[in-house]
């Protein structure tokens, strides 16, 4: 059953929340992060992407980067940019993006639950990215960015959260991308106890976004347990920062792909091999797939609409029938030689929020030879697969809107 715990958030004063709030560390490159934080010393990117304050040629995995993050977090605390709450609380965090509204509960969840499978994952992690998050968290002595979890819908939990969200909020602002962010503090001990009890009856939580941060939290716990002869299991490093949303409110967008070359083939030969597994039709407009097993392909300035042939689809298998699996197993691997998309440097993953324009830009720049648009994986597919303890191909889901970082930080000491 799911264990949740209140915590004393380190967070900005009301008047600074909008200046502090930043997109997650992994949705932009370092150049984009520098631009986003330019002229704003309170941007949380100084903590989550501390390399922006160092030389442009520094390796983001060098020790001085992690040390700079620790220095910047200490400076935020010293300047009052972040202030720690006096008591342990839950927090309710609502985001609105166009027609989409998602309202989640900000808590700490258990490393033990992640390691024993109460918290279900759907992707494997990459060792280099996991190592990076371990160092980042350990240097900061904090979970600076929340992981994004979903739970099965509970009418009683959602009714309580809706009641909390009917009161005046602590934060309420709209970021440059048009997403509205609202936060409420839950300090009432009776309410905290009730929510804790209700979640204890929830059999599973599911990772939506944050596999590497979740895995890293477990590794940081092991590091600290080894160094603590008085380890009791009650230390803050046994839990990590999480926002939990009900499944019915979440929005998955496509996670598209671009590949640097055609694996030694000319365009005509490449297209001929693609047609072995897909029907292919030229399209005068960008292809944004509107149904399962439909794909878009951009090659040499032209869009094509692809449909997976029925003979290659195994609808009885929860992994093999995913569009990300079909593209990987029937095109990217056999035709383009992308055998392991987790480690192959020739493939680039493009979040659906960037649209087809980004795929065109990448290919037209000459840096990439071909790009593919996909139909989004569904919440139902994610839950069904995770319940079977099975794993999707990497970068199968892109959740939007993204949680803003810096609005609540969990200190480990």
C-alpha cells in the first residue's frame, strides 16, 4: 500500500514564486537553460542546471557543476529566495494548460515502495543519467525537483483535494508558456492524517515522469545509510519529493524521434525497405498521427504518412502493440540500425510539445536525416503494462504540462 509523508518544504515567498519557478532540468539543453535564466538570479535553473553559471565548455557531469548547485542552493536560502516551512505539510498543486487541468498532491513517497514495486515503473533507466542525479541530489542534500506519479482515481481523495483547492491559494501565476500554476498549503494535521490513511489503501502508484530521479533517490538512501551507524529508517533520505495526480486528469503527448543518418542507404533504398512493414503515402502537410499505428515521416523536405501493416502487429502483447515498439522493432532497428535506443547517439527524442515544426527544423538543418511523429501512448496502456511489470521502450511518454521546479524542495537533512 502507498506510503506518503508530509514534509517541511523549502519554497519561495509568495512574491518570488513566479521568478523562481522553472521548467524541469531535462526538457532543455544548456544553451536554452542559459537563455531562460538570463537576467533572473532567482531562477531555479541556477540550482537545477548549475552549469549555466560556469564556463560554456564545462562538462555538465564534472564535480564543479554539482558543487556549484550546492553553492547556489545555499545562496537562495541565505537571500531568502527559498524559505523552509515551520511544520510538515502536504501541498496541492494545480496546473492549467488550455483545456487541460491537473491537480495533484505534493508529498514525500517511500524509497522502499519504489524498490519493492508498490510504485510501478514502465521504463528502464540509463546508468549515466542515474549517476548524474545521484551526484546532484547528494551534493544538494535535497530533492530539488519532484517526480511525477499517477494513481488510480479515488473519489474520496479527489473530493478532499477539490475542497482544499476551493480556498484562497498560496501561489497563483501564469508562466510565459501560458500554463497557470496554483499552490495550496495543507497544514491541518487532521487533513494530513486523513489523506495519509486514504493513500495507505491505494495499492499502487505509477511513475509518469521521473524514473531516473526515483532510482537515484534509492541510491542516495543507500549511500547515506552506509555512512549512518544510527540509521533508523525515519530519516528524510528514506523518502523523496513527489506529486501524485489521478489518472483521469493526465495528458500524454507523443514522444517523437529523429535519426542522424539513413544507415548507409540512399533515400530510395530506405523508402523501399520501410514499405516492407508500412504502407506509405506522400502528404502535402505535416503528419500528426490521429490514431494508433499511424506515423508521420519527414525525409528530404517531404512528409509521408505511414501505417503499420496488420501482419506486423501483435495486439495480444501489451508491449509489442505499442506504437513506440512497432516503430523501434520494425523500422528503427532493422532499417536504420538503432539497436539500443537507450544508448545510441544517432537517435534524438523530441517531446510532443515542440510539435512537427521541431522535426522539420532538425532535418532541414542537415543535422538529422529523417524524423518520425507518433500517436501518443495512452494512460490505459501505461497502467496495464506497468501492472504486468513490463517495460516500454525508452521515451514512450511525454506528459504535459510539466511540473515547475523550485516551488517546493525537500531537504534530506
